[in-house]
């Protein structure tokens, strides 16, 4: 049966529409039109705003479980259900630097989960283990390693349909290894890297168009060595996600980044857990404790964030001094474009999923709506 969403303000991702009706059927958007069709189930938005649901391409855990510790379907369900509570309808659960066996286990868990459930778990973000140990952050030194062609080939063979984003330090790869990954179709993101400005320009020219958490675990901008941050700022084709919580980067730095990057700057959470219910966490050589609302390890390093996409969007409105529609795009359509899924999700558009974010005009109240 068709459903008709009416009496709301529609943020399509391209424009903001009033007095329009969104028609959906079987979980898919059919049209945006002026009239309510006969025999449709009516859903009154009560004057609230409607956009595509938020997309988080870097989330480590839900309210209970951490995916890298428990790479299971139960953890994926925890991440999905918890994300929905905070307006996020699509996720890439993140597996941080781990053994090859754990990586393959995570791939199989997501594959099995996706075969059972047609929901917003899109695949995996594999962050590591092929990172620069000097910029490993909270990643275990035991797991961070140089790539071998054999391991890369195995990961690609078993995971190229599941791994949607893979964070690497390109300077740790041979040319042949990097070409192998670029040809796999996996979206590569440069991060946890000591790349210089010149090196970054080279790797961008080879086809890397994304970085992992701007400012964090990368070489900074300086007037004699612009670093990876400077290369990102200069290149208008490079997408830059930002953890907008005030700790992973100062809000003033975020405003500067937005001024320079505009529609290439988008939001992620990198949340260790959502909801701040887990206060202490220990797994092998990884530890995190909640300290004034932020997760840190025993070395004092940030160990994943604690914000949700709802909070990230709200922070963008408040601290980047932008309109609600612009902040919504930073958490929806621009995320989809950065991972080359702009023709599948991130907008209210015919053929796209009927997965929405419903919110009050000032974004003070938010809920996910999956139909």
C-alpha cells in the first residue's frame, strides 16, 4: 500500500519544498507531488521538517558492543538500532586495525547480516591495519603493520563487495600494492599518515579522493610544510570528513575548514559507543574511558568519539554558523557522494530508500523514520 507523507517541509538534498507530498511504497520513494493519491495511508508530519536519514561512514559501536572486539551480527544489530535512535539510518560499521582473521570474520558477519536484513547497514569501513605507526592514534601498535601483497589480495578477494571504505597510509604501500587497491573498486581514504604535502598531492593524483577524519592523525598545516591538511585544503576534489565534537578539532578550526572546503566537508561520528552508556572499555591493547564526555585511552589519546550524527549536525548549525539545510547536507547527500553512493541514497528522490530524518525547525527534536 502506498503511503503519503504530508504537512511537512521537505529537504530533498537539492532544494527545500513546502506543500508537497512524498509518496512511498515498499520502502522506496515513488514521487514528490502536489496531491495525495486515493487509498494511500496518510502520515502527518505535523509541520515538521523531513530529509533523508543521516549517513555515518565511521562508527565503531552501538550502545553495548564494539565491532572490532565482537565482529558479529549481534554487534551490527546493536549499531543499527542505536543509530536509529539518533537519526542515522545508514551506517558503515568500522573495523579498526586487527588481525587478518578478525578482518575476515568481520567481512563474513556483515555479508551474513546483509543477506538477512535489508536495512541501513551498507558494508564496512576498514580503518587499518595498514597505517603509519607514527600516526596510529589509539590503534594498537601490535596490529598496525605494513601490507603484504598476499594479505591485500585475500582481503580484496573476500571483501571487495563488503568493504566500502578502507583507510590506509599510502606511503606504507608499494606502487603495485596501491594500484591493486585502487583497481579493486574500494573507496580509499588517506589517514593515520605522515604524508608530506608533496606526497599527498601525488597520491591524490593517483585517485585517492577522501581522507579520514580531517586534522586527526595526519600531518598538519604549516607555512614551510603544508602537510596533508594543506593538500586537502588546496584540492577542491578531495572529500574531508570531520568529527565535530569540539575535542577532535576546535570549532574555530572547523569553521576555517568549512570556509575552504565547502561542499567537500562532511560529518562523521567515529563514535566508540553511542549514548555514553559505556564508561569504561578494555579490549586487548585498546582501552577507552569516558572523560568529560569524550573517550580517551590510558595514554590520554582520544579513543573514538561519543557523539551521534544528530549531535554532529546540531553542532554544525551552532558552531559553523550555517543554515539547517546546509548542515543536513553535510550529514546526508555529501556523505553519499564521498563514498560514491550518491545515486542510491542521501536524498529524498524517486527510487531512493524511504529512510528519513524528521526534525523540528530548529533541530532541537529529531527522530528517524524508516518506512
